[in-house]
């Protein structure tokens, strides 16, 4: 079934590629003018992404249940998404995103805190299956008369909106649809793949095993400045599915954003704080209990009502047309187990994205990034004693900071289709000096229609 879907889709894209390229030939200014003349009342968009990733063999004197396979492995993931939107009122939109998923991450999405592919979920399946990751309503309240054109895209109807406004988004979506955004590193379908490059590594945001949850976000935008705050539903237990709506276990997150210009080039600074409230296991309590009963420590056996807090800083700066640099720093308290995202207590990542205009292919992109992830002292002791986390657990630990380098090249065949090659090098995977280094190569096919 997967091969049939891929064949039909690619045939359609190749047959329509010339038409799609012609549609996007107008400059951005003309496109904006067109938007002012016509407001969409409904729209349907779609995307297709396949990522095939190969993990090379690497040195590993021992392995645990959550280790990357040292013998090497090749896996692929495929997702096809429909973005259907309707304008309920002049200021209200509703969007529904049914999606077909298939495939597994290398090592079942285990073995590295900065995991290798943002296209891989924590729950994989050999056969394609249908799910509904997003159903949400967005309502905007204008606070001024000055407006700007908005181009139509996935989850955005074309039209115009007030420069100063309040926006309320409610429903089911991903926290990082709205928070921790960065135009140079945030989309595994188009730019980098590593989890701790595309998101702030220590931002333990609310999400089910696919990365989505229920929530509400209130935003204030005024020109280059924005303030947004949201409440989201946490999983019933760490790293689980979310069924129904309940905010007994919740995350609260607030982010401030400030735009600016440096040497005539735009940039943005974002500062984020979050708080998670649920039943969580403290690493130290798990170690104490394990010492008493002579067993391997397990945070699942010592969970009680607790609070986890953290922060993230996010910077982006254009340095040339369609090219820029980015940097993220994040940390959390590190006393409790990681609840939703990954086993990182502090992280620093950054890099650069170059436009292909420098070598005569203006639609192409070349990216280079790094990430350095770390554990708290309590977490180090827990994993050294054989404990397991969301993604890591080698059975023992010779601690070292996880160090990641990633580069990719995206060849834009047409406005509808791109092909990418990605290379990652990870030193001390899962913070373990005894294992690795790890190298992984990936090929990505992405289509938009």
C-alpha cells in the first residue's frame, strides 16, 4: 500500500511540476497584493514526507533495552497530511488535519537524547494507519485598524489581519506549532532532523506519543512584539497516549517574542518558561528505593504529585537574503524524570541555513547545526545505576555530554517537490562515552500540494 501511495503521488507531482512552478513565479510583493484582493473562505492543502535513515555500525561494549542498535539499522517513516480549513466568521477559522502514518524510527525511536529524526514518532507501525493530530479553532480580535496581508498556506487562510491583535487558539495541536518557533530550524520535513536542533532540548512540552495534545493559547501581537501563554494537557503517565480531555495533569507555558533589525536585517529573540504539574518520579527517590530493595531504579515506582519547571531562549538572525543563523539554550530543574519530550536537562544548539542563491540554485538550502545536551547530577546517577528514561538507558553509564553535528542539503526540484540528504554525527550517544560515535545518513522526499 505504501509503495502504491508513493508511486501515484510522485507521478502526479512530476506531471504537474511545471504548473506548480509557474504558480509560484510571481514575487512575494505581488503575491501579497493578490491576497489583499481576495480572501479565502476555505482551503485544502496537503503534504507527503518519506524519510529513509541508515544508522552505521558503531563501537558498543554493551547495550541496554533503550540503546541504539550497534549493528546498524535502516528504517523509514512516511506521513501524508491533509490540511482542510474553513472560515466560520471573518475572524474565525477552523482547521482539521487527518494524517496517514507508517514506519519506525531507527532503534524504535530510542538510544539518543537528541534523537536522529523528527519524522519518527515514539510509536511506530509497519502498516499505514489513519489518525487526527490536529483539530483546532483560531479566533482573532483586532486591536487596531492597520492590517497586513496574509498569504494562504497549510493551516492559514489567505486574507488580512490586524497588526495589533489578540488570538485565541483552542483544540488539539502541537505545543511547538506555536511556541519555540524558529524559521531556520523547526521543521523536520524541510530543514534539520535532530530533535535537539529543531526544538529546545530541555523544553519538556506536553505531547502524546505522536507529539500532539489538547490545549488553549492566548496571544497578543503588536508589530514586532508578541506575548503568548497556553495551558495544555499532559499524558496520564510519561510518554503515553492521550484519550479524552482532562487538565488534572497540565503544562503551563509562556513566551515573549521581540523582533528587531540588525544592519537592516530582521532578527527575533524569544524567551520561554514552562511548568508541568503531574505525578512524576524523582531520580533520587528511585535510587533510594533501589538501594533498599536491591533492584534496578525505576522512576515509575516512586511517582507522586510534583512540579517540573524550565526555560528556553531562542534567537534567529538573517545574515543575507533567505539565509540566517540561529541559537537555542534551554534547561529544566532535572530533579524529576523527563515526562513527555526527551531525557535532556540542559541543551545548547545552533547553526546556519544558507540559501542556494550563492551557487545559482536560489530555492535550495544548505544547513549546518550542532547540539550539546547534558543530564543533571541526579539523572546521571540514575542512568548509571541502570535506570531507563523516555528514550535512553544503556544499562550503565560512563557519562559524557551528548554532542551532535548535523548537515543537510535540500534540492528543490519544483515548488511542489524537494529531495534532501542529511548526515549526523553523534558523540556519546545517550551520554555514554563507552558507545559510539554514531553516524547516520538520511534521504528525505517531501511534497506539498
